[in-house]
């Protein structure tokens, strides 16, 4: 029987996941379909119950349901539980099990685009919102312990550090403090919304003093590079834009649902084609 996957969110029409997954399912000859569902907060419980009885095989969860869905699932993976957000549900022996592939996808992309062993990297995360939390906890869970967090509101960065359940050697910094010590980091990850279209000339911190050869990633995906990445490249860094996280979180979900590794390069092309 044809398998059914999908994504639930509010709004949902902007989601690129349907085209990315459907192309991949097609190319790999997997008899399945991925559909976007517009689900409002008050309908979330009914929607999950409905998907369960209708035999849905798995789905993604996007804004604003990533946290609210947790109590509605049968089981939640410990990393997703710690992050407090689920973006992927897999039907396992009839049960709905929640995972977070945002952080894992991002770490997988670093391994692919940069290096496999990240354990010794002195890392700076800029921003302390939901995406930063997923990346921070995932890095710690994989043994990358030296991770500092810089944020406009330093207390939010402190909260992330104090509440994390892993082993960490982390400091909370102001954006100014991060700028002053930028040369000591080999991996820098930009997670704030600054630099997103149309505000493409803004950047949360200056990268002057960056060590050439550092790896700098920005989770924003604009068709052009962000100011942050342009500056990083000028100082001799290797750069990665937000297409990586977008595609790898989807690739990990795809693999969990189908037990088949998708073609990540083709998934990137699909998204690039959609975004122009
Ligand atoms: P997401 O879930 O996408 O990570 P979020 O939870 O809204 O989004 O987090 C947004 C991040 O961008 C936060 O780190 C926020 O800083 P504050 O905690 O100080 O709000 C950061 N951010 C957003 N606008 C900013 C701005 N104009 N200057 C500096 N930081 C900003």
C-alpha cells in the first residue's frame, strides 16, 4: 500500500518539504506521498489522533507545534526531549515516536561539508533561540563540549547553558564579548534571524580578527549569501549557508521513515530550484 508522510504547521503553504520529499520518493521509486497539512493549535490533538488511526507512516512538525506535540506522542527520543522540540515523528510498531532532526541534521552537514571529528573544535553559537538550542544540545550530546553562546540577551544564553543535561565547557557572552574574542573559535554558527531577507546587509557581530581557516555557518538561507558569510569568506573562512540544515534535517527524517538514504545533493538542487 502507498505510504503517507507529511508536514503539519500553521502556516504551511510556504513549506519546501513537500517538493523536496516527493521528488526524492519519486526518484528512488518509493511508493509514498508527502502532503502538507494546515493544522491550527486547537486542532493539534485531533490531528495527531487522526493521523494515528488513518495509518500515517510519519510526519514533520513545523512552527508553531514543535513543543506542543510532545505530550501527544507515545515516545520521545531523549535528545528531542532535552531540546524540548520534535520536528519528526516516525511510526514504529504502531506507536508515534518523536525525534529532533534539526540539530542532528545540522551536525551531519558539518561532518559532510567540513570534518568528521568535531570533538576538539572551539565553537561559538550566535543566538540563543530554538534553533540555537537544538544545535547546542546536539553538539554536546555528540561530545563537542567547548561551545560558547553569544546573545543579545545574555541571560537567555545563560539559561541554555545552565539547563543543558550534558557535559559542557561553555560560557554565555554578550555580542560585544564574542566579537572581542572571535579569533579563538574554529567553528562559528549564526542562528539569529539577522541577515534574513529583506534585511540582507545586517549582521549580528563583526568577524574582524577571525582565524583564517575557521568554519563559519549561517542557518539562514537566502538565495544570496548573508552579510555574515560574506564577511567570513573575506577573512578566509570556509562557509556554509542554511541550505545545509534545511536539507539534512529532511534527509534524516526521510531515512528514518523509509530506511533509505536520500540523495542530499539532489535534495539541495530541488530546494535551490524552488527558491530561485
Ligand atoms: P529560532 O527559533 O528561529 O531560533 P527565536 O527563538 O525567535 O528563533 O530566536 C531568535 C534569536 O535571534 C534570539 O537569539 C534573538 O536574541 P534575543 O534572545 O536577545 O531576543 C536573536 N535576535 C533576533 N533579533 C535580533 C536583533 N535585532 N539583534 C540581536 N539578536 C536578535
